[in-house]
């Protein structure tokens, strides 16, 4: 334990996801002891990121504009939408460079235990995007766990009556895990080997 403000900093850092007490202490001392560490840059970034970054009004990805960089890119295949739970999954899939279509971020997964139902997700917005007939294929890339599977099954049923091909990422992704933690090669292969849902 440290006195006053040092301990406050350690406690605050320790509240961040994935940062345990040891790491919090290490980061705090790095900030305190490294002359080249630019404190004002970090503090400016922290306050600006909340002000400037919003979510794309079409796909729900993080963006500094009304439309994100992917939705604004006319070279992307407009007939293909990859449905993911979270904006972090968009970044994971982009790193594979396997996918040249568009995304739709649901903002979570169906979970009766957590009280999350279809109406809590951006499913209505997805249906609106499909209404003009441009989209030919929907790739369901929800997480390979219970909630992700339930969400994929729900969407498959919902989309069954539409003339759109619905595919699911191939198995091989670590079961129970999060898409964002899958390595690029595994995730890339899962795209290539996607199958009809
Ligand atoms: Zn977008």
C-alpha cells in the first residue's frame, strides 16, 4: 500500500479490464518514474476519445464520423455483411485481411441469464439494411460460445424466409472463447471454410 494519490492511481488502473494489482502498480510507477512518458498526451487522449469517438450509424462500429471508415469505403463488397457481437471483433477480422465486405455490430449476444434479448441488440437495424436487396450473403461471426450460438441460431431463423445466403464461420475456433482472442490464421481459415447456417 502506498500513501494517498499514488495508491489512488494504482486502484484506478486496477479497475481497468485485464489489469491486475501487480500490473496496476507497474504502470503507476512507469508513469511516475519515466521522464519521457508524456502524461499530458495520455490525459488529452483519454478525455478526447470519449468526446470524439461515436458509433457508426449504419453498422455500429467505432467511428469519428457518422459513417465508419469501412462503411464509407466504396471498394468494399456491398453484397456481403459479416455480423459480429462487438466492435472489437471487427478489428480482429480486419487483421486477417480475409474479408472485404461490410460489418454489422450487434452490441452483444442473446443471453437469458444476463437479461439480454433480441430487442436489446441491433437486429432491427440489420433487417433495415437488408430491405433494399443489395445484400446477398450474411456471415454470422458471433462468438463460439453458448450466447454466440444462440444468437446465430436466432438470426438464422429470422433470415430463413429471405433470399439471402446465411453462413456461419467454420469450426476450428476455440470453443467457449471470444472471437477477438482467436489468432489471425485460425480466424482467416474460419472465414474461408464458412458453411451454410
Ligand atoms: Zn460502419
